[in-house]
C-alpha cells in the first residue's frame, strides 16, 4: 500500500457538537491514566496547545498553524477571529485513546476530534503522530470556523477542513488521492449531489466518499467557478450572524444550474495520484 492509499484508509475526523444533555464521563478525574495533558501550554493567537511535552513557539508545526489561521481568514474572506481554540496534544496515541474512551464513551475513536461544548468552548483532541500536522490542520480549521460562525452545515464543515488540511505553501493544494478516487468514481458512473450531502446530520453518517465529495465541492467553489466562490463566501458571511441561512445548494443551483455537471468535469481535470506518481518518476529519471 503506498503512502497516499494509507492516508486515505485512515483519514477520518471526529466532529462533535455537544448538546446540553450530554454528560461527559467523570472517569478522567479518578484515573490518572486518562488525564488530559497539562504540563506545558503554549498560547499563540487563537491557539492554545496543552501537552505533557515541551513544544517551542517557533516549532514548524506551530508556525504552520498560525499561517493556516491567516490562510483560512483570507481564503474565506472572514475577519481573523479571536476566540480561543484549545488543543489537547497527547504524547502518545495510547494516552489519547485511553482518555477518549473513558471520557466520551459512545463516540467512536478517531485519529483526532474537534469538540464544541454547549458553552461554545472549542477543543481539539489528538496525539503526536507522523500525521499530526494534517490532523491538526484539519481540526484547527473546524475550530477557526466555529470560532467565527454561528453554525456550519456538517458536510461543508468537513469539506473546508479537508480543503485546509492539505499541506502546502498556499491553501487549495489538490489532494491527489481524492482526485484519483473521484475520477475513478466518475468513470464508474458516480455523480455528485450537494443536496444529498446536506441531508447528513451526524459524523457517523458520513462515509469516506462523502468526505471526498465535500472536499471536491469546496475545491470547485473556491477554484473552479467564480459564481460558486461568490455564493460560498456570501453564505459564510451570512453564517457569521445567522445560524440557519437555508441550503447552500439552493443558492449554488440558482446561480450555476449545471453545477453538478461542472463538478464532474472539474474533478477530471485535477492532478491525481497516478499522474503525480508518473511526474515524480520522470522527474527522478531526469535527475539521475
Ligand atoms: Zn473533520
């Protein structure tokens, strides 16, 4: 299995918007094995990282997240937020797993979680791993969105987090694995449907293909259609003050009636993993 395929198999984020009825387990107060990290904290802009190991403020991971905050604001034409996003960064995946399963029983274990409490506290939970940068980029994006917006439709929340998690000098880098799988899906007769995505109300309802489609719609709106971009940015602007602005699909289809067909055409133009592998191979050949 190559690296991209491995990434695809593991890419699943947890997003939990807790209601007032949710009562977190209290095991964490009785069992030291499931304690939150607490020895070190690092505050930078909206980010507050708490860990049991020291991480410097000029660590590339921190600098990347601070840059991401600016990219999110700039790309989505949102003012830079001020509300704090807490990141609990466990030293090991085992510690994270023990904490999560004791504190949030019933929520399936995922590589990382973003949790918004009824008091609108925003927290990310994850562990240091070889994928920590993309996990934190993904979850911090959820945090930044929820810090500035009254609400975000689930599929769009995930589409934007998938969009911004891709590491690169600018936002909007293509996820070549997704591009490849989307192109294959199109060849097999799959067709996108934003209205179907809008019916998904819980993370557990979202399958891997839904994350890919959410990413594709987001990428198309921001890079494949000027009308789509205007509609998305207008919708996000409204979400700053109105938690129920209606369906984004109604606005997209009103302005771009052929949006579904346009997205199909768009995904077939994206550089996919197979194409990138060919290019990397020929580049290596040229350098040898
Ligand atoms: Zn997510």
